[in-house]
């Protein structure tokens, strides 16, 4: 009896640790430094500001993005870049939701040395969050959870197309 109880306790602890830990759905793109950066609405703005910035003039999805991530770091996440896997450059530019399976694009929070990564599996968008060195920092809940990414990227269908929110601009 005691043994079984112990085993159940041990199992639930293991399960709890596993589920509370990082759970990116996409692999870390080892060669991300070789990917090209593209110019988008967000990269033209240049930074994700702090929580006291006035973002009233930005489209609602950008306001929501700032509200979600402004407190990640004091003063805001800071400089951003959008990096696209060379194999996806034409599909990113086409912005029609047809993206081949694999790791496709990155929102690089440069000052935080963090990569928000989007990939595709079975044609559907998958998400993850990593440090520049490949440590999985996605969380079970909150702003660094894949559910949060999905709520905005997949949910904002009037703005994002199959998980792609940005649009190449010159
Ligand atoms: C509240 C909305 C919102 C949430 C939450 C959000 N994003 Fe985004 N994401 C955006 C917007 C807006 C852009 C920028 C579009 C642009 O470049 O103009 C963006 C850009 C990106 C890009 C660049 C490629 C592209 O055009 O889509 C990636 C990759 C990305 N986000 C991944 C993630 C991941 C991973 C998460 C979760 C950890 C996440 N995002 C959470 C709104 C959001």
C-alpha cells in the first residue's frame, strides 16, 4: 500500500515537473543566425516598448502585443527583428498561409536575446520560445506559453494568415 502511494506520488511529481516545464512545439532553428531579416510593420516601428508607452495610434493587434509583452523586461522587450528561413522567403512574401512543414520564421527580441519561433506541421502553425542559445523557455501558461502565441497568431484571423502576422514592406 505504502509503496503504491509512493509510486503514485513520484509519478505525479514527474508529471507535474514535465508539464510545468518548457514545451515548445517547434524545434530550435540551429542556423538561425544565417537567416535573413525582413522589413515588416513591426520592424519599422523598431521596438516593443514598455508598458507606459502610448500605442493608441497602432493597429489593435500591435497594441495587444505590446500589452502582452511590455512587462517581460523593464522598459519593454526592446529591439526586434523578423528573421525568415531562406527556404520560406517566397512563401513569407506571398503571405497566403501556404507554408511547408518545418521551422519557418522568428521574431527576434534582440535586447532580450530571445527567439519567438513559428513552424508548420501538417500545414498548421506551431510555436516555441527559445534563448539565442537554444534553451527552451516556453512556459506552461502565461505570455511565454504556446497557447498565448496561438491565441493571437492563429486566432487573429482578420490580421494573421495561418500563423503569419507580419507582411514584407519596403
Ligand atoms: C497579442 C498578439 C501576439 C502574441 C501573443 C504573439 N505574437 Fe507573434 N507577432 C504578433 C505581431 C503583431 C507580429 C508582428 C507583425 C509584423 O512584423 O508587423 C508578430 C510577429 C511574430 C513572428 C514573425 C513572423 C510573422 O510575421 O508572424 C513570429 C515568428 C512570432 N510573432 C512568433 C510568436 C510566438 C512564438 C509567440 C508566443 C511565444 C507570439 N508570437 C506571440 C502578435 C503576437
